[in-house]
């Protein structure tokens, strides 16, 4: 998954790639967010990515907020992301 970027990830999704795939680096959704591909992350959500995934960097929603992706975070909340999740320090978003 590490090699997928915004331009190569979109065609893979359009051909039916699983948006919930996970490898040793985390979930596709969280990797897209951390790598700066908010548009790809939004497309993943539209294709069924779980907005509540968590990897070693934290929850996808937390990562989106910390990365400054307000529109993506709003989309995630609209698709069922839990705003009450806590980070590894026990701090909640709200």
C-alpha cells in the first residue's frame, strides 16, 4: 500500500479495489490522509471505507482533523465516524 498515491489510487478504486485494505503501515484510508491525499480518502469513504479505522498513528478522524482536512472530517462524520474516540493519550476530540 505504501506505493499507492493520489493518482494511482483513484483508478484502483474505480476498478474495485477494497478501500478497507490494511498492510503493515496501516489502513489505506489512514495512509491516504497522512500522505496528503484528502481527495483519495474522500473517494475511499464513498466506496465504503470504514471511517472509524485506527492504526498506530490513531483514528482516521483524528488524523484528518490534525492534518487540517475539515471537509474530509465532516464527510467522515456524515458517514458514521465516532467523534468520541480517544487518542493514544486518552484525549477525546470533543
